[in-house]
């Protein structure tokens, strides 16, 4: 799966231009396996302008509960609005909004019980990488978020090393492949029902490096920030994904 993570970007006028450009490249039935996570405020607009296509529209975060939680969007509200997936535990949410593994676990449960596919984001810092503790760190993030939960086979893990996000630096495709294999093993052995998840990679994915990533067997797609903001560069990555994965 290829997912555009727009973060706090986009605008009602520029979104229409983005849609126009993309639909000049792809027809409405060519969005299978493609998702976009716009801001909450643009969710309904994006859903509406893509309503005739098979593009999935999701959110960048949801809350685990509703009611007296000013500023929140609950999982049941998101589901009611037609949200099909949500990013959860993105490193920017963890660091800027102090989200911890226990909170992220409650959000995963809320997503699953409301029919929303969770895209759990995990990834190590540069210090952790240098200390050669990446695998231990990722394992701990996965177990804290998923242990004891009955997963659906649509659950997706996004491996996003913090040091690769928005920096232009990335691990090598081979290194990512081996980490993804590790993630699949850990999830399979720690979830309640032994599901092997899809694992997508995020962190400075561009049309220049995407081919190398998608050529690896355990890299099942990408979560794309900066390069998703321009319709043509996002479309180029989607084309490479289709070509390499024959989808
Ligand atoms: P980037 O962001 O593609 O701009 O590195 C990825 C992400 O944060 O999901």
C-alpha cells in the first residue's frame, strides 16, 4: 500500500488542484492500494472529490474515546465519516504530543473495534541506531502496542526511522528489508492470533529512491510525507510501485 501523509499541509484550493493533476494521470479505478491521510479538516473534502475512485481516505490520528475530550476526533466519529484507515503512533505524535505506547495501544483497539485499519508507525532515533539498539527498540514498541490484541489481516506497520523523516537520509533497501522481516516475525509471535502484517517503509521516500525499496520482498509499500504534497511526484512513486510490484 502507498499512503500519502499530508501532515499539517493542504488547503481547500490547493487540494482541488492536487486532485485534478492526479486524475489526469490515473483513472478512477487505478487507485487500488493507494491511500491519503489529509488533515482532519480536509478529510471530507478529499473524500468528496475522490468519491468516484477507489482511493482510500484515512486520518493521521484518532482518539481512543469520545465525549469530553476537547479537540479530539474519536474512532467511532472517524468510522461514521467513512475513514478506512488511520496512522497511529507517528513519531511526530509521540514527540510533539507526548503519545506513549500505552496510549497508542488504546487507539489501536479503538480503531479495530470501529472497523478502521490501524497503520502503526514505529522507528528508532539516530542515537538508538548508533548504539546498535534498533531491533530491541522496535521490538519493544511493537510488543507494547500489540501484545494480546486480536489483529485483523489488514493491520499495517509503518517502519519510519526518525532520522530518515524529512532529512533525505535513508537506510539501504537491504537494511530496510531485513528490519521488515524482523518486524513481521515479532508481530506474528506477539499478537493474539499470529497475523503476519504488511510492513511499509517511510522516511524520505522519493521518485528517485522508490524503485530500490519496492524491489525488496518485505517492503510492502510506502508512507510518504514531503514527496506526496506534489501530485506528480506522488504519482511517479505510485507508478514505480505498480511496475515493480506488478500491481
Ligand atoms: P517524509 O515523511 O516522506 O517527508 O520523510 C514521512 C512521514 O513522516 O510519514
